[in-house]
């Protein structure tokens, strides 16, 4: 038997039960918090591993952006040269449409990269 229970009298048993209940509740809380942290660390470890598909997706996006930029500038220059040839306004059509092609290609690149997505306004009007 336990000598502490005899020394404390009758109050010792009920106090010990209350403290045991409190301690086991704290232990369960700490256990659940520990499980949460371990799950988060596992998720971080899995997500930090290099992903082969993400590198190929990045290269695909880079080639797409480059192609869209070059295509926009070339189309603008071609239209400007064609208008200059037809209308006889030698450098002006090429200059104007080259700049328009450049601007259009930058807008297309930003759209393709997801930079210019339209966001709905927050809150009501």
C-alpha cells in the first residue's frame, strides 16, 4: 500500500484522483499537439522533395512565354512592313506596329504567366 495515502488521511485519495485526471487530460492534449506537429513536419518533408513535373512545367512555361513574346513582335513588325509597303509610309508603319506588337506580346506573356488575372472587388459597391 501507499504510505502517502495513509499520511494524508481521507483527503489524499480524492486529491490524487483529481490530479491524476488533470494530468491525464494534459497528457492527452500534449499528445494531440505532438501528433499535429509531426503531421505538419511529414507534410513539409514530402513537399520539399524535388518534383520532376514542376521543373518540366517550368521549362514549358518559359518556352511558351518566349515564343509568345517573339511571335507578338514579329507579327507587329510584319504588319507594319506590309502597311508601309502598301501605303508608302516607309518607317512609320513599321515603328508603330512594332511597338504595338511589343505591347501585345508583353500583355500576352503576363496573361499566360497568370499575373493579370482579374480579381473581383472586395465587398459590395
